[in-house]
C-alpha cells in the first residue's frame, strides 16, 4: 500500500484463519477487528481458550490457500507491494524453513576427509521423490562413509529418532567404529536386547528409546524366533501392531536380502515398510544379474518397480546411455566420438521406454543437436553433457554407482600378503580351537553344514586369534555356547 494512503476495507475478515508472519505455526481465526488507526486495522486472533491477542495488520498473513486470479489480482490492483528488503528476508526465511536439495548443511559435520565424490549419493538421495537409495559403489569407494554423510545431513534437516543399521555380523564392529567418526554411538544388539526391543514394541507400541540407534547383525535379525510367527510363541516382527517406525534404516551388503524366499528378504521387506528413509549398500548388485537387481529395487521402491517386466522396460535404454557416457568421457574413438555418442543416444531413445520418456527430454534433444553440429565440444560442455546423461539413466533416481576407475587415486589399493609362522604354542592353540568349534557345531548342525562352515572358521582363527576372545569369554562366563557365538554366517 502506498505511503500516506488509507485502505478503505480491512485486509482480513472475521473468522478468517491467519498466522503470524514471524511464526507461521501460531495461527487461528480472527474474532474481532478494530480500526483503522494510523492507516492500519488491528485484529484479535483466537489461538486457544486463554490466548487471544491483538495484532497489527502487517504482523499477519492469510492461512487460506491462495486463489489464482483473485487474491493476486487484487494485490496488484491495490498496489500491495513489499519492499526489496522484505522480499529478500522472506526468501531467506523460506530457504531456512524448507531445506533445499542444492545446499549441504552438514558438509563439515564429521571427522572425515572431504572427498567430493562421496557426496554424490547424498545429492541423489536429496533429489529423490522418496528418500530411498541403493548405493552400488565398487569396493573401496567408501559406502559406509557415504551412508554416514546421509545420516548427518538428515539430522541437520529434520528430527531423526530411530536409526537401524543391519549388516553381516563380521562388519558390525566396523560400522560402530565408522559411526564414531560422526560422533554417533551405535551399540550392537545381541539376541537378548533384540528380544527386549521386540517385546517393548509389542507392549508399548514403539521402539525403546534407549536403543534408538543400533546395529543389528543380519544373521541374528533373520532368525525365525524374531521373524516367523508360526515358529515362535513370543512376539515377532511381523506381528507387531503398530509396527515400529524408523527414521532411517541402512542395510549393508544388501545383496544378501535379494532372495524373495529367504528370511533375510522377509526382514528387509518389513523394515522398508516401517522406515521413512532406506539405504541399501552393495558393491555387487550389477554383477548379480537383472533379476537380483530387480529384487533389491522392488524392496526399495515397489511403486516404481512392481514387476520384472516393468523393470526390464525401464532398464532397456541404460546400456546405450552408458555407452554414450564412455564415448564422451574418454573422447573415444578419437576420430568419431561425437558420432558414436549420437548413435548410442538414438538407440536409447528408440527403446520402448526411451520413446515414452527420453525422446521427450529437451536436454537430450539439445545435446544431440550440439553433438551433430559442433565440431568439438568444450570440456565444460562435455562435463554438463555427462551430468545430463547420468540423470537420464532410468535407475538414477534410486541407484548410485561410482567406480574406482572414475575417481582416481583415492581408492587405489595395494594389498601385500605377509606370512608369519605360528609359534608352537599358537599352532597348538589354533588346532585345538578349530577342533573345539567343530565339535560344538556338530552338536547343533548337520555334518554337511559343518563342512561348509569349517573353512570359514579356520580362516577366521588364522587371521586373528585375539578376535576369538569374545566367544571364549562367553563360554567361561555363561557355561554355554550359542550358534551365533561360533558362526558368522549360517545358511538359512
């Protein structure tokens, strides 16, 4: 409203819902109007029984949804403009109230070295229409760190209550150590504590607060006493009503849950349905074949991948997109890389799924024209083209894959095997220990199963004898041994 001009009618009406400009959560209906005084009306707003204060007109905003063509037109006709300073302040307030996908709030919120490629999964996660992602990076890229970055970013943007990390037992301590780099304490659940959590969910309807952030070995979580209602006389996961809600569930080595007939898959399905955000981590889903990759993506986003036929149609353009990416990234073949790239893009567009989606993408059409008519694209143009092609990959919204060869020196591994002979005492202890564990297993399992497990036990003992101490401590303290104490991964 121009200075010195008095509005004839009040901006708001009785019974209209309004909220405070400084605090949108404080709202209520207008129950009385006074004025105008000094060119402004005053409004009494009912917040609750004992709270109905008066506000100046410029302190309030309408809580009613905007009506296109009415309120906007009226504001323009009445010249109800705001100053550039107020406009800037409102934009800033909106950015603070609604975290944006192009801003990383937890960039330096952990004791880790900043390596740009490890933030790539986070950006995919933030841009996704649902917070679910398969991180399929190659071994050595740093999937654990990438998951920790996503956890820290979620904590910077919203309340994160319950966080569950599911991983093979052999990796549980590694996960705990890595989470300490993010100043997070994740205890490792044993069978007794897991039973306590399930019982508390059954009684109280929610996951116990003191175990709000935990690591659970997959070998433990998938046991029938926690999963199969028909095999247990105690509450199990599938019988919990209401089911617990997790802010974030991370499943490491997720290829172990790909078999739809397994207990592991059943547990993963339950957790995906009970979690607001889900991360699957696996270095091998691409090598396992289309069916196994489909099973993982179906767990994550059943709405996008309801059946294998739909998945195959969606994935059909991707081999050609990857081919185009290689031509552009390596400018190969040197004499015709642009022509080869065009051919690969055309092949992708001519698949059934490509005709429905990629052919309508203006970015790809523009890049195709540039490849055809510009003799040599600049380096910056190629970088942008690579980004757009990566986004055109039909699995990009739900999967991130970073390869070691694409990121250089950070992940170069140079393993060296150093042979150290046992002392006589160590050799005698090793032989007795392996024989002891084998006898224990034979008491509970079929000899064929034991024959499969024994080589794993021998390698474990050979690798690090001190790592066997927890099992020995349990025997000495309890006088008994459970299969989880002397086996890392039993067949389901």
